[in-house]
């Protein structure tokens, strides 16, 4: 019996995960003063489903906690229990605990029964006494780490201020927004000309509140590529294993290659037959393109599945930092590759934390500077041509040019006297670079930004910073639409072709003999007053080059997150998008190579890994004169 | 994608096993036919830098990037020449595809467990680990290669060290 049951476990885990997400979103979006009965019902139903499922499968820890939660929610929807901010906090914490328990079951780990009992106690306390002492109960018992000092009353006082609508914000016109803020700080910029609602219109509203809080509040199940209205995800969606989709993606990639091989052959056929063949081949080309697009779109998920976690994060961080922050989310329905979404979470979280911690000032500082009391953090995603741009903007203090430069000089990574701003900002991506005056537990250890940049570059993306002192800063991440394809420059060495990711290429030059020098046998190239190490691709790849000396070939200047160097190749073949294939699947990792791709003629070309090529340079830093 | 199951489970049932015999130089070899995915002619490969000489490179097998190993070079038998008669046997072992270059493919032979004789103690030239045994068919000695062990071995260097460790 238990064997038969266990086959349903993965489905249960998936569903419960979704219920928990839904629970969290609904709780965040709940209007405390006048809770929407439909919302309360949905919350109750989500908890009820979790309880039911976990009871059937014998996951007692889950069932026990959700049972009390369900009782509480049942009373709330019947109006016997009025929800308050601390109560919602407790429920949110409970949701987190449930997530942890779920993970324990999923990974067959030991259940933290102490935490289960604690959560039950807190919830029971709430059932018995929905009074004032809740805040202390909730925060300190459940998550001691978030409230190290008994300041919970202070931080809740922060919310209490908002409970009096308009008391502080008389200058702002629309109260409707502030109800949203009070609930989850998913507030919008109070700007009548913002036109957010126009953008929103095509989005089906799950509930009035959720819609007002941007598509981000839509549950994940409904926000999939199939945009269906209504509460139930119903029969309009189909759960498919990612491996199956990946197989489809692979096959469609093959189809494109086969098609281009056919086109090459077809071009050689002449006469009437050739003409008929040509038109059939054209048809084939169009169809294969469409097949590939359609298959790729299956892997696409809305960015909102990443953005969804931020209202919660911002809310708790803002409370912890005693700052007032409104989070504005735009373009949550922009779709990007599923694999990319998972790997975007960490860098985005880091940037959001950074903006909150270092960017946005405290309410008092802001008032002194004549800014609106609460800072705005804008999280925006949009598609621009073949790439996705995600930007994180705050209207805080901006990056501190002087402090960055001082720190950079201290670390010896900058030499120019007054570099341009564009050259200053990227310095914060250097390893071990933190300008925070003091290290907090939120950020400031200086381990993060270089990791952020590396993560983004590993996705084939690029990160840029715009900042203005006193006005705010924007981190702009540019990403390719999909992970499976990279923009590359094809370079030839001997008879072999290699692909260099375009993100790493600065420029290509044809060096004159005067530009080439050696330093203890390491070749150097002098480009615009700077000596850079020069690597020879033919040497690295053990190929006999067509051009024996670098001044007959072409030098490609490559910039990685840490180094700049020149790479000597025989010729540039051309720029093209290539599909990345794993070399490790059937073979092994190869030094200096990140993968392989199949060219139009069916042959294999290796994709070079600029980072690991850089390790081949003996003298890693460019020498400047 | 078709996957041919790997052979290791069929050893003990006493029934006949089928082997694909092939020629390296003047010697006859055979390997478990269940690990054979397909047989094709030799095509140009993309060279891999700093790989052992017997790893010729990689090629595109319907979208998979597959390494090609020349067994003649690995076992130091015959001349490693490449012409239109050179054969590549595509093997699928532990869900990994590897192509091996041989001089020719001869036959499919059925052998029962009794017909497979234990190998003698060999010198250094052929490692016992890669040998299933010896068999005689039509007065010719056929060397049965334990292809799974060979493909997975560190010597061939076809896999990353951590990947090999998991298979032993």
C-alpha cells in the first residue's frame, strides 16, 4: 500500500508548494481592515487542501500545523476572528515553517518537531487570545533572528502609523493605494500619470486586490504562458516533466540543423526540379522556425515567479531596517527561460537587499533631504529585441563615488586620477569590495557583488549600473532570451572553428608588429597605452595555425569579470547565435571550453570559456604605463 | 532517443549472449551487442586539445556531442589509417554514447557461458580488467572485450573523475 502511495508523493509536494505560494501571496495582498471574503475563502481552501493531502499521505507534522491554521482561517472567514497585522505575520511565518516541513519530507530529512510544536503553540495562542501581545509572541517565538532585540513593538509601530490612512500622507491623493501598502507594501507609485492600470488591463483579475497589486499577485499557476482567467488552473494547464520538454527543445534544434543542411544540398539542384525543391525547402524553413519558437515558448515562464518573492522580502527587510519602502513591480508577465529564472533568484535578491540596505535612506534622512518619506524600489522587466532587461532602481542616496574610489585605491585596483562615473561604478563588482561603513547582517560583507556579476555572466548576461548622488541608482541586467543559445563570434584557427561568447569580446584588431612585445617569454600586446597579455588559441588548443606569427592573424580582446587579455586567432569567420550543447554529457570537461555547438554543416565547434582561458595567463593583470 | 539497455544484467541466466565481432589489425575482437547503438562510417571529427592521442575528437550524432576513440591506437594494434572502409561502432554504456574506431565489423556471434574461456594472465599490453574472456569460433580466437569497464576506465579518460567514481 505504502509503495503505491509513494508514487503520488512528488505530485503532492508540487501541489503543496503551489498552495503555500498562493497562501503567501494572498496573505500579503490581504486588506486587513476590510478583508475580501473571496480572498479569505481562497486562503482557507489552500490551507485546507494542504491539510487534506498531508493527512492522506501521513505527513503528520504538516497536517497538525495546517489543522490549527485552518481552524484559525475558518474563524476568520466567518468573521469570528479579525485579522491584524501581527496575526498575518504569524500566518506568514507559519507558511514559512510549512515550507520547511515540506522540504524535510521531500528530502526525507528529520522533521524539526520543536519548531512544529512552537508553531502550533503560537497559532493556538492566536486562537485563544487574538489580543495585543501577539506581536511579541509571533516574532520572537517563531523567528528569533528577525528580532534580536525586543524592538518588535517599535517595528510594529511603523505599521501602526500607516493604519491611520492619510495621517502622514495627506499630500498624496489616492488612498486606494495605501490600503495595498498597509497589507503588503506592494504599493504603486502615487502618480496619476503612471498609467500602470492601462498595462494591467489585459491581465485577468484574480481578485480586485490582487489585480490592484500588479500581476505579481497572481498565483503562479495562473500566470503561466497560457493566460487563462479565473481562479482554477483547471484543465487548461498540463504538468509535464522538464526532461521531456528539454528533449523536445533538443529535437527541434536538430530539426533546424537538418533543415539548413538540406538547404545547402537543395541549392545544388538545378532545373525545374530544383525550383520545386527550393519552394518546398522554404516552406520547411518557415515551419521548422515556428516549431522551434513554439517549443522554446514552453520553457518560458513569467518573471513574476521570481518577482513574487520580493514583496515579502522587502516588507521584512524594511521593518528590520526601520525604513519605509514601497516596492513597485512592472512587467511581471515578461517571459524568460525557466532555467534562467531559477538562477536569477540569488543575484536579484542580493541587489534588492543592497538597494534597501545601502541605497534607500531612513525615513528621517529622506525627510531632511526633502524627499518623500518612503523610498521607492522599482523592479522592472522588459523585453528589448533579443534580450530581457531586468532593472532594479531605487530613489535612494545613489552610489558614493568618493568612497568607492577611496576603497578602490586602497585595494590598488584603480590608477586614473578622475575616472568617469561609468568606470567607477563597475568597481563595486570587484571581489572583496564593500563600501558599507559597517557590515550589517543584511549586506556589506563585500562578498556579494562579484558573485552577482559572475552569476549574471554565467547566464550569458551583462550588468550595468547607473547612479546619481542623492537621486538613486539603477542596476540593469541584460539577459539573453534563453539559456540554450549564446551570441557568439566564430573564429578560425587552422582548420578548426571555435565560438567565443560575444559578451566577453571587447574588440578585434589586426596588430602591427610594433604592438607585440614579450615579457619574460609572455607575449604582450600594447593597445591604447595598455599592455595586455596575449594568448595564442592555436597553442591552447594544440592546433597548427595557418599564420605562424600573431601580426598576421587577428587579436580578439577579451574581458572577463577579472581580467583583460588578447587572444590570437587566424581569422574571424562571423557572428552567429549558436545552440549550446553539453560536452560532459558523453565526454568530459575540457580546459578552456564551456561546451560545444553544431554548426550549419553538421560539424561540431567548441565554445570557448573566456574565464578559464584567462587562467592560462601567467601574469594576470594588465600592466599600465 | 532510443536507448539500448546496458548488458550487465544478462550474465547469469545461462542463455546465449550475442556479441558483435570486429577486427583490429590481424586480431578478432567482440563486444556485447546490447551496448551497440549503431554502426557507421568514419567521419571527420573536431579535435579536442590536450586529449590522449587515441581520443580522436568529438562529432555530432544527431545532436549529441559524442567522443570518438580509436581502439587501434589504444591497444596499439595495426595501422591507424582512415579511409572509406573505416568503421565507427557507436556504443551506449551507462547512458553515455562513445564511438570506437575499428578496422572492420565482421559478424554477430552467439556464445553461451561455457564457450567463454577465462583469459590467461596477460602482460602489461592488455589489461585484464577490460577482458571478458576468450572464445573460439571457426577456429579463430575471438577476444571478448568488457566494453563497459573499458569505457568507464580512468585510462581512457572519457569521463570526469567524479563521474567515474559513481560507476564503480
